[in-house]
C-alpha cells in the first residue's frame, strides 16, 4: 500500500494528459505496479480516476507513473 497523496484542486482538467510519479511499494503479487488504482472523492465517497494508459513502473526506483486527464 502506498501513502495517501493529495492532488488538486479537485475537478482540475488538463488540455493534454499529465504524468504523476508516485511513491509505490511493489509486492510479489504486483511486481510492476500494474494494479495501481487512483481514487478521487470526499469523505467516504470515492470513485476511480480513469487512467490514460496502464501504469508504468520500475521497481528499482520505488515509483510508479500514471497519465491522467484530471484530478
């Protein structure tokens, strides 16, 4: 499980996809970070953020990169 990362302002939309590079703890069950899910929400209501493409990662760097269109 990775730490909570807060990005904003919520609802911000980009003219082109942007890359977020996030800290990620890789596991034996997901050695390349392909099961990364980004969430958006308030309080107890959370929805998945659509990724432009599957997450990219390098386990030796301890980061995963995702392309998104909005926060």
